[in-house]
C-alpha cells in the first residue's frame, strides 16, 4: 500500500490497539461483505487478542477469529496512545 503507516493485520503484535485502515483489493468482495456484517469497517478500532493459530481481534466487545489469509488482506494503523 502507498501509506507506510499501514500494516497488514497478520503482522501486528498481540495486545496492539489498532483501527482498520482499508481492505486490500485482493480480498474477495463476498468476504469483505461478511467482515462488514461482523462490524469490521474502515476506521473501526480493534484490539489484537491472538495471532496463532488464527488471528483474533476484539471489535465492540465481540471476538472475531480470522484465517491468516483474510488477516493478511486487512490493512490497519496503530491508534495513538491516548485513543480509546
């Protein structure tokens, strides 16, 4: 991606507070719709709970498990320390 601040979700350390920056164009449109239905929308704050064997994020008090192939198609940015 052109923005160096964006990281793939798959590489973000456990415990990180992040926000979804964008969906990779390679992500299947149906998969994108499913993620949106789960509450994973651009700009939404998340917390990384686990990276193995699946990526698990906390989104609005709901834990969402993602396969690594999906997590690698999600671009995120770290939240400032003072952000909720």
